[in-house]
């Protein structure tokens, strides 16, 4: 349950106490943290695997951050020794080259949705944009739903007309600028209406340590068969 928002200083959005269990983040199953590296699947033998790991360690942003060699985030901010810590750290160290709605290219964030349908809508939108760029709506991708819990004060863009431009469905310019200000002010993250599902709510967490009780939930298959709208089927788990 969320608390009433309290005013923030410096022209920033108000802060609300957000207490939410079972938020949803969909991640392609090929990145599943099941204890086995995907690199092992492409190695011919142990010596080949060692060479591949050496190359991966030299270029993997998560591993660089965990060794305090990535400028966007320090090793002291990452998490270790908890279930799926690699999945959590990867969200903050493998930022999109253009950034996201509330993060820069240098530092990622943990994006999650309050509702499963909202997470599906967000993923479907971004994957469909990619398919539109190549001009072919033909693909099949399996996603795992990673559940997580939150309890903390997050800057709240819900019902905040002054920050409507930060929810622009076609541009992240204003939202990234706001995120830069928020992070400089020590913000924990942002709770905001989904731009892809009007009745949905999303949260962008800026701090790895606040992503609590991560566990794997259901698995879904998204299939594009000539249409920009994918068919979504439950593969494993509960709807």
C-alpha cells in the first residue's frame, strides 16, 4: 500500500511511501540466472571456454562494475550474496546505449511494473519498435517474470500535471533530465503511470540495494506473426 505523497524541495516531484510486493520485470529467458553461463553453450571444450570467459570478463559491464571499473556505478552500490544478484546488478550496469526513460546511457535502473499486464505491454512495445526498425514483424521470444518487493520513499509522478512531459511516449529527453536531477538529490527512484498501458503503474528504482526479495515467477512466450501486436502465451507458472 502506498502512502500519501509529501512535497519535495527544489521543484522536484513529491515523495510517496511505496510498499509493494510482487512487482513484475520481464527479462528474456536467454539471460536467465540459473547458475550456468550461456557462454558454455558455444564452447567446444574447456580451453575454448576459458578463452571465451577471458574475453567476456574484459568487456562485460556488470563484471567491470563488480570490480569497480565502470564509471556509472561503483562496486559499493551493487549487491552480492542474495538470490539473483547478477540479474539485479545487470539492470544497473548494462544500460541501453541511448538510456531509458529515467536513466542515462552510463547507469541503468531496475524498471518494474505493479501489474503483470503492464510489464507485458512495456516489453511488447519496445520489442515491436525494434522489429519495426528492421521491417519484419516475425519473431518469438520467451521472457521470465522476475518478481521483487519495494518499501521506501519514491518520487511520485502520478497525478502530477507539472511533470506530464516526462511521460511523453515518444521522447525521453525531459524524463532523463529529471532523473539526473533526482539522482543528484539522492532519490531512491520514481513511481509513475505507464506510457504503454494507461491503467498501469511502473517504478524505476535507482538503488540496487532496494530491489528486495527477487525471485523468478512465470514464463511467457511472445510471438510476432506478421502483426505488430504479439500473441502472448503463458509457458510456465500462473497468470
